[in-house]
């Protein structure tokens, strides 16, 4: 079966600060070169879309040589930092803007929800906008009539249905827009980050509907979100974009892990070599011992501790404190060094392990101390080292990613006493 979306050598170039080339002369020159079958003189090679750098050219590639295919019924996530090209890609797929080079082949009817306000006319009522959007998608009035009650019920804006949408709040706008996009039975549903405007309950409804659209109806969904827990929960496969390029496309679990660990670098090297015991090296790692700085909520987290020993004493101790991003303490543990020391050891390597499914998605760091069990003598202490991130990989709390809902996700237990 041929793919429902096929993107080949897709590129999109913008002139910084202007639309088009900016001058009639340059527009004519571009048109003349294309007519002659020659390369566009304004498409400079290598102008990367990196918003952190000052461009040396007036032109920038928002997308560059994008290639991918999506099969019918696939739910594909698209992630990447701001400015990576995600929204530009969706606009081209939705045909609200044209590519500079390359081609996009789409099979079927598309409904897109790109940003608050897209596709609605502010002076028209909610009801009128439902019929307007349906007509744009090629539906007849009787087809829209069949879906009208479901749209109104899902959006929850019946009271304001005959009010001009310019008077809607952003949340009401998105509720109605999503309901229209999802219930008018598109073959392809494209959703940008606008769902973040809605409340948690509505976000859950939307995610459930997108899953139903794919699982039950066999329709295709492209979904952009910075909430990676939601991406992991909803999308089997994900595209990672970076500076207008597709960095990777594959299973969501490996793509999200790659996204977070792309710049893993924090390894602490100690220098207190004259103490009786001292820290030689600290870094976070996975079960295999590979250095990583991000973990899913269901991953075991390890802090690898290399300890140099000049003079051993049975009262020597390792203390570990886990710190939240505001540097408040989550917990503290202590372990006697005698649990690991053998005769004449000059170095000990131990892993402190935080079990899986315990700490909530958040940024953390460690306090590591070598001291005596009584705490009277401190040999070596380092605070706020080995920063790492825990991200949501599809827990019941994925809707709250980025919000403070505590630092522990409890393995809770309940017992019904009475239900009179």
C-alpha cells in the first residue's frame, strides 16, 4: 500500500525580515533563472537554521532536504527545540505555505490545528465556523449536520455556539477547533502544540480522541508537542528535528532518549588527592554503565562513584543527597565504606542506585560527601554535581509534565472500607 504522506527533498527558505526576495529585481532574477532551468541564485548552500547564531546571509533554511514517509493509520510525533522547523513542516503539509524546493504527496483529506485562530473567521459564530470548515474540507451540509451534535458535545461550548468566535477565550477557541478537526473525519489529522492552551481534562480528551482516530478509524495523525510523556504515550514513532533537518526518525522511546542525551557531558573529576579518601570521578549512567544525563521515569538511575583511597579507616562513610532543581533535598542516604573495602584497595568504584518508577519527572543533581559516620570529619564534599533529567515516558501524570506535582511518584495502595 502506498504511503499517505510522502515527502521528498523538501526545503523551505526564508529571507530574514522580508517576504520573497525583497525587491522586484531579485524576484525577476529568481523567476528568470528558474525559467531557464538553472539553480536559483538565492538558494545559498549551507545556511543552517540555527537561531542561536547570527546569520551571515539574508537567507535562511527553515527546512533543508527533508525526506520521510508515513503510512495510513500511523501516529507520528514530531519533536525538537523551538526553531527546529516543526511548525514550518506542518504548514507545508497542511498546504498553508509552499515549499521552496522538493515535493509533498498527500493522499486524502487533511484537517490541521496549527495555532490558535487558524481556520476560523472571527466575525462568524462557532456554529457558522463549523460549517465553514466543513465546506473547506469538501463536506456537504448534510454530512456536517450528522456530526454537529458530536462536535458541540466534545467542545463543550454549546452556550456560546451562536456567539462570534472573536469573543471566545483561547481555551474555548481550541476546544471548538479541535472538535471540528477531529470529528469531520479527515484522512490525516495534523496537530501542533495548541493543545497546551487547554486544561488538563480537555488535553486528556483530545489525546484519547487522537488515539481513537488512529486505532478505530485507521486515520493518520501527526502530532507536535514539547510534552514528551504525551509523545511517548500516544506516538509509536517520532521524528526528531534539529536546525531544519530530520535528525532521527524511529521508535519514540529511542528518539526521546537520544533527544535528551544528545549533549551528555557532565562528568565530575575530583582533585583532592591528598586526603585519606577522595572522590576521583562522578557521573550518572544506565544499567550498562554508559554515561547518560537523562532517564525515563521507568529507568533505573545510577550514580557511579570512583573513590581514591590513601588511608582507610572503618569509620569512613559515603553520603549521597538528591537535590531538586531548586536545590532542596529530596532524600539523603549513607553507606559505610567498609561495605566495599578490601585489603589494600587503592580505588573503589560503586554505583548508587535509584530504583525505577520512583522520582518524578524533573531536573536533579547530587550532593556527594566522604566523611565519618559521626559526621565530625569531612574528607571530600561536592554539592550540586552530576545534573540529570527525569522525563515522563507515558505515566498517568504525563499531562502535568513540566509542572511541580511533587518529587516522588508514589506506588500508591488503596483499600475500600465502605461504599454505602
